[in-house]
C-alpha cells in the first residue's frame, strides 16, 4: 500500500495587496452564512490532523475551511492528489487527479490497513490544477503553492470540529512569516507511526525564511521531523495562528528539515482563483495551549 503521494522526498527543497487579503481571511467562519454547529472537539472524528486517503495515498489534514454558502472543507496538500513521481514537485507542471475525486477521512491507518473510515468528501479545489489552468508563470508560486480543499459530505459535516488536536487553535492567520528560532507547532498523523497518537504532536523552530522565495515557504526543524504521510498537516505559530502546511522534506544543506507552504499566500490565491465565494479558515473552538 502506498502511504501517500508525497513531495516529502530526499533532496527536495521542498506585496501589500496579498498581505491585506491574508489578514482579511483570518475570520472564524463563513462571511454570509450561519456558522455551522461544530461537533465537540473531544468526540469529533473529522478535524485538523485526521488522516485523508486519496485512491490509497495517505496524507494529513491541516485546517477546516468554510465558504459563504455554508459548505465545510478540510485542507491538505495538493500533491496528495498528484499522479506523478515524488520528484514531480512543480505544481504548474505535475499531473493531478481531477476535481470531484473522492477522498476519505480515516482513523488508525497504518502500513497494514487504511484503518477506519470516519467520513468522506470530494476534491473541490487544487492549487496545482488551478495554476495550470491559469498558466501561472511565477516560479515561487509554482514551487510552493501546495493547497487542496476537500468538500466534506453533507452527512458528515456534523462530525467536524476545527480545533487542532493537542494544541488547540487556530486563532487566525499569520501574515508576517518566520524568523530564525521562532517556535512552531504541528500535529502530524502519518500511517507510518501505526496509530501511536503520542508521536503526533511536534514542536519545531524556524530556520529563517529565504528572501528569494518571496515568503511562499518557511523552512524549519521539528522534533520529531515530519515523515511521509504527514504531508498537508498544518502548522501554528507561537501565538496559535495558522501559518503553513507541510509540503516537503529537505536534505543538504538542511538534513531532516521540513518546508511549509505559507498558508496566507495559499489561501489568498485560492480566494482569488478557486471560484469558492467567501472562503475562510475556521478558528478552533479550543484555546491554543502550547504546553507539552
């Protein structure tokens, strides 16, 4: 069984108007629709950190999203629906499954089985497909814009909670990137860990942003590092803001590092180009608590 279609590969490295759009996106629910009644965080089976399977390929959910029509989405990495090799990391060129592809939410997936299905949805947005349709030419956008959204089936929406397990939050969207040493928090749920929940919460530190990437990606170290299957998982900044989504693993000169795509930029691109009206990240119902 494939664990997931990953850009988490050895050797992959991994404007003011944009920032204004990102800041405006940091709201708690749909702009023009009643906020759904979320399931209690303690019992919800669909949430940030849940395993997501796409034709047998496993990734991890990052955050819950909503639109102005009251629809609910769960985010993961666009490359999780990719069809090419692990080295196909340019989203403007790499092949992908189409919108409408079925995705399942699972618990307890491992190398032996996909675990228990707890819900389902359809691929509703892919940054990769959208960039290709738009003939995107910016190299940083092509390399690091790695976000997809799965629309949760109506029958399963009542089982969703937007809180990040263990940490709580998110409490908005980070818009100013990272500096070396900044603390970051995530919850990875790779099937390689065999369902051992204690191995899922990770604490990391920024290596410092590379100015040549125009803020599209943030390299960091985490303990333990993200592994295949963690791809797509969300990262929180030191104040609990949603800052990024796991996209790649790096090697030289940064062995065992991870790279996260900047969520603010990924979301701004989706808001402008997805055709999904009022797209937002939903804040968690549980307070952010960065305590191990």
